[in-house]
C-alpha cells in the first residue's frame, strides 16, 4: 500500500497478533512503532493517511514495556566499580547483553569505593538512549560510600565515609561531578543527611535509603526531605520490629507527604529475600514494588571467583558470597528470572509482575511519560514474551532493520499443561530421589543432611536462606490473563 | 450446420446470386427446412437468432424456435433484473443472523464487482450499535483472506460537530476501532465528514464532490433511528436534501446519551449528515433494522406512505433497496407482509449463497 506520511518518511512497523500491556492490563491490540517511538495508529490513519511498511506477526506473544533495572553492579565479567581502561566497552557489552533479559534501560551501580574511583569512572558514564545496540543508560546509581558501617554488607569498610563535617560539599568532593548521577543510596542516620538529601533532590537526583541502621522516624524524616526509594528492602537494614519497624515501616507509614510515593527495590531471586517476606512487602504496598537484580560481574558467567569493586566474591549457582564467608554480595539473577520468581512467589497477575519491572522504576525516576509504558509517544523499548520459559535470542537484527528501539524476545510455545508422560517422569524422578535419600540415611546413620545454609551477619542475627527447588521454579508458568 | 443464408435455400427465386459456397447439396434442403416462419425471410436479425438457436440445438426448426424464445425470455429477465426496481425485505431470526446475512451480501457484492486499481467499489457506511455485528463479520471474512478492502472506497454517513476527533464517542474513533483498524483499507479511501472543520458547509459540499468524483456510491449501508430517520436526517428533513449541518432532535440526543455516561449536557447537539437525496443517489441501498424498538419505524417506512416525518420511507421510491431485519423488528408489521417476504427467503438467500471469496481469484 503506498504510504503518504506527512510527518516523517521513516518506516513504520506494525506488530500484530500480540497482547499489549497497556492501561494496566493486557489488551489485544497492535503496536505501531516509528523511529523508536510508539505511534498512535488512529492519528496516523486519519491525519497522515499513513499505513504500516512492515508487519510482524508476534504469534500471540505478550508485548510489555522494556524492563528498567535501577541496581546492577555489572555482569558478564564487567564490574562497574572497577576503573579499567576499557570501561566504556565494558558498559557497552553489559548494555548489549542485558537486552536478552528484557532490560532496555538501566542504571549502572557503583558500590562503596574510594573517591579516585568515582572521579575516574563517573565521567565515562553518559546518559544515552537505548537501541538495537544495547540498553539505554539512565544515569549512575551510587550505592555508598555514605552508608552505615554496621550494615555495610559486601561493601569495603575502609571506603565508607560520612558527610558530617561539610555536608553536601563532602559528597561533591567524593563524587567529583553530579552530571550523570541518577540515584544515590545513603544512610539517613548520618548527621546532616537532611540537607544533603534536599540538595540532591533539588538537582533531580533520586535519593534512596539503604545500608542503614535508621529507625522509622529517621527514615520518615528523610522521606519528608525528599528520599523516595529504599535500596533492596530487608537487606542491609534493621529487621522489622513491631515497636520500631525501621526503614521497612516506610511501606505503610502515614507520614509520607501527600502525592508522593515511596518505592522499594527487591531482589526477588529467592535468595536475598524469603518468598514470604516478598509477599508481605508486596501486599503491604503493591504500588511501590520495584524489581532490581543487584547483579554483579559474575552474572552471566560460570560459577567461580569474580571481583566486586574492592572485594573478591564467589559464585555458586544463584548464590554469591564474599570469598571465604557467607555474606551475600549481590546476585547473579537476571531480570527475567526475578520477574518470573516474583510472579510465582506472590501469585500476582502477569500485568502486576511486568509493571513492577517497568512502570514502577519509570515512575520512581519520573520518566513514565516516555519509558515504562506502551502509551503513544513513549520510547519503544519493548519486551516480547510468551507465557513462561526462558529468554532466548535478542531481536537486535529486527530492531536495527526497522529502527524501532530494543525489542527482545522470549522463546517458548504457548502454555500447555503437563502431558501424562511428563507427569510420569516427574513422579518417577521423585520416587528415585526419595529412595536415594533413604538409602543414604540407612548407610550413614544419623548424619545431618540439612539442606539449609546459614548466613551470619555482624550484628549476630542469623538468616536462613533455602535454595529454591528447581522443580518448583520451572513448573508453573505465567498465568494466562 | 447450416451456414447458408436462409433466403437462398428456401426461396429459389431469390434475386441475389448464390455466391456463398453451398455446404449442403441442394437435395438435402428438405421441405421441412423451408417451413421456417416467413418472418425469417424478411428479418435478417431474427433469422440470425434462429440460426444460432438451431445451431445450439443441433438443428430442427421447432427446437430452434423454442430455444430462441427461451433465450429472448432470459434476456428480458436479465434486463428486468438490471433495470427494474426491487424492494426486498429480508427477515432473519435474530440479530446475529441478520448481521451475517448483511455482511455476506456486502462481501458478495464487492467480490462480484471485481474492484481493481482505478475501478473502486464505493461503499456507504453507518455507525451505531446495529451494524456492529455486520462489521465483525466483515472483519472475520477479511482475516480469513476471503475479502480485501484494498480497492474499496468508503463514505461515512455522519459525524458529530464539535467533538474532538480522538474523543472515544466520535464517529472517527468508532470507525477506527470497529472497522478500519482490522482491515486493509487505504487511509486515503476512507472518507468521514470532519465535524471540526472551520467552515462546515464547505466541508459538506466537498464531501458531496468527493462522492461524485468517486463515481457515486455502489452500495449505501444504513441504519434507522427509532423515529425513522436515516443518518441524522431527523423527522421533517427534506427528502431531497444533500449533505449538510443538522441540529439533532431530542429523541436522538436521548438515544445517544447512553454513550456519554447518561449525561445529556455532554451529548453533541449538532451533526453533519448526508442528505436523504444523497443516499437516494446511491445505486443500491441496504438498511439494517434490528430490535423491537425499531419495529414501529420499520412499519412506517414500509407499510405507510412516503413521509418526511419518517425519512426512511423515502426509499420506497429507490429502485434497489434491501431492508435487512430480525424477527423483533417486524413486530409492528402486518402478518400478511411478514409472511409474504418470509416466503421469498429462498430467493433472497440466493444472493448470499454461494458466498464468494477472493481466495479463488
């Protein structure tokens, strides 16, 4: 059909036979994209008398807005807190590789580091749009160094600083320039944090509370001065107590200024937080949930030892510890795994799970007018997925061919119930493993065969983390809307 | 086969010489062959017809005569079908069947027209709740690959004045969401009146011009209001009116209020509409009428006289009209009328059965 587009001659792509996440629900609509922006097809039809140049059949896939990861420390061997000569190519590599996880925008995160590292690395991070070449960079997330020593987690103690002396000037001196900074995580109990938070908020930088021993009133005060985010809820903060909920109490606090919402990041890989805790947080404040990966350099790599800033960490499956200890330090879960686990653990709808990874981070950063949704005129970074299963190839070739931004594709056929043969196999395997355990018990007597691993943190409280069973994670797929 | 002119065989005293080779020896010219009607000698055209007829039948004058007469009769029937006026009242059981019949008819008409580049099929389209089922069926035929709207031009009947084009209740939105979005029509061929034009009368005149330039409308599909109006030609509209601005009657505003959250103040009070005369200019008109609330209007349109208070009655004077309705819409008609037209359903169904498909081309 001859197109007569008065606004632009760029090719228009029409994605048909798909379900769009729009208006908080999945709708059977077509997605129209031109030059990386989502078009209003009615306007195109009546005003421009234009039509599609390319039609792509999505075969019933779900098209969701691209995921936004606001806490990612690196991946694929690249560590954002390590100043190397080829830092830029490292960040490009990560940007390109995380497309296949569905992430189309991210905030490279730097852990607590000496000022020299910030001065070297920050100028090399530039805010840029995503495309077929890789995910977009929204700005850096600086997790530290103004955090609490008691809750440093995997951060090096010798680099932790305060701004008690000169307030905001100390912060400026540490970071060097504030140009490409998007989020700063700090502990609000540090003196003069209020004025620092106000200064940062004035400059449009999102302030997050984390790695802190603040109580609820200190946290509320920080929120009143402008803080809007909580870095990995439950981790590296005082545990919830019924007489002093601590930072966790912000989820249901009544002292939040009107019109403002507190968001909280959660690493839903099944290790950093027990699924029950994930459910409690989600039910208490569903609109504030932001899924993050907190991925480290080892994400996407084989198990073994890798660097994280000034530390060495060890990867074992989905668990990442500081080498030689049992302190969790970041994760190697990918964003799509986090979304899937969140969906299964909370039993929420597909729309809610997708929004937690796309719309809510966009709302946190104040960019929901152009990212995080599939509304008309927003950026066309989209994730395409079938119900369930893994992410496979990246549609970068298609993306470049039609110049339509980042499009990622999940594989998989449509959701089918397990066939009788599958069920038989599962049953047989369960019986077999049970037999093995019984045999082992008989052979080796009362030897402990505990599957639990203990995490010991400095303040003496112990957390138990169970590896999530493989069968449980993979067997249930996303529910059909 | 006889190839000689009849005159030379049957009248040896014919003046013209036998310059045509004789394919049959003279002795085969039986007396029977000379028993042609004398008219054949004096009327060459008629003779030629007999010749063709007898050639088809393999000879024999009586058979030739019979087949010639039959051929002539068929010709007349064809001419009658083409040029005679027909009013059909097609009565289906329920809304779904009525929508399906109408969609099949439109589908067949488009396909039989064989539209191509430069020769478009022009269709007039309605809005409202009645044609929704018909649109859904047409979309289904398109999705199955049986029907393409690539060479179809559409002209909508009406549009509200003052409503933004992207308002969910504007007729632009209605046509986009319920029809254009799902088919392959060229945006340049979809014409809808613009209710926000700076000069509304100029807009109406331009619309009339566009219809004229498209060669007139082949099939105008319309609905009917409870007060018997076609498009927004409210009771009292001239039956020879053209496209113009019209103030809506209270009845229409009340009927439309359900689309505006029941708030009467939000309903537009003026609209641009094609005139009754404009629709009468179409080569064929199909009116969809479903539901008991339209029954009285149908009665007035068909069984009473032509009356400008019930503007649909004007189509009693249109040469080709089809009223497609369901049982509920016939509740106010005479039993005699309903029985008569139901008895013709086997004829009406020939129009939609077989259902043609563009896949065969």
